[in-house]
C-alpha cells in the first residue's frame, strides 16, 4: 500500500437513513458527499476522510445495519468520483463496522475515537475495544491503518489519565498506527503543549495527526510537532463544519500546507 498523504480533507455526510435528521433522500446524501469530495480534490487535497457527521445523536459504539449500508454506498460514491485514498470514521466509536466498510470499499485507514481505555462522553462511557478491532483487522483488512484519538474531543478522561499515558497505551498496547490530537470539540484548536506531550510519548515512527481545528493561520505552529493533519471546519463556508465546502478556503489551506512541506 502506498503511504497515506499528510493532508486529509473531511467529507461530512448528511444524516443517513434511520437518524433523526434524515430527509428521505439517499440520492441527496450521495450527491452532496460527491460534490464536497470533488471540491476538495479540485483544491488539491490528496486524501479524504468520510464520516457520518450528520447522524446526531450518535450511538456509543454499535451502529445499526442501515447506517452501515448507507455509509458503504456513500463511501463508494466518493471513491468512484475522486479516486483518492480515503479513510472511514463511524461515529461515535464503531471501529468494527468501520473495518467492515473499509474492507468492502478499499479504504486506506479508519479513525477510532477510543481504541484503548475509557472516555466519558455525551453518549455515556465509551470503552476501547482494541483486542476485537486488531483481531478483526487481521481477518478482514490487514492493510488498513488504525488512526486512534488520544483524549478524544467532546469527551473527558477518567481522573489520573493524562495525554502522555493515554498516547503510550494507544500505541504500545492498542497497536495504533497513528495517534490523533484534537481540541475540545469540532473545529476547536488543539493545545500545542498536549500535542508535544503526545509526540514525546510515542515512538518516532508513529504518525501524530492534528484531528481538529487546523486552519491557515495555525497550521505552521503544528507542523513542527505533527506529521499529518485532518481538516474539516476551516474548509467549509464560514468555517462551520455543518456547511458545504468553500472551494476558496480549501484551496488556500492547500497553499499553506504546501508551503509548510506537508505536500
């Protein structure tokens, strides 16, 4: 498998069948996803991440069959339209379904919000399933990378757990291929000090990824610590993750990423 590019653009799916916000049209879901993905590709993004962003409120882990089916169809549409390498994130934390979708669609990686340990979220406590995830990957999709969040956004860690210990466990015991550092919520800038702590806690060959809040102004600050960046909100109209891709914002981000040596 070719190395995954260092800049990943987000494709946020509209609400899918079964979720409260679904408007009854899978055609619109697919067309919107393909249009956003195509705008990112045209701007120069070399890789994509596709997630069921519109499915609030999220299940803590296991998602229903209709969501898996709708995501698989949507991911296939994006892949066919762009030909770019891509990852899959099944919110809130269904890594097992993400692996199934990845195996069926040819995804290069998956994002896992909680791979090891426990985090307290608005879905309740979420417990990592590294043992199940790694074993399923070996059966279904051994080439798919696992990108795992450390101290994931929209969550709180148990008392006594810090970023250093969580990062080390995620790699050493959870066997993550990359670790993700985010801010407190969608679009929130990470703390550079926490990013540095995570970088120091994991092996040099482990990729550190900025998972939220990157923009044209703060990207230079993170490139000395992080190897890769996933960007969503700052490529959208008005910088709002709920909006469509703004081609001008997307192109400007790529210009800065290129200047910083990420491309």
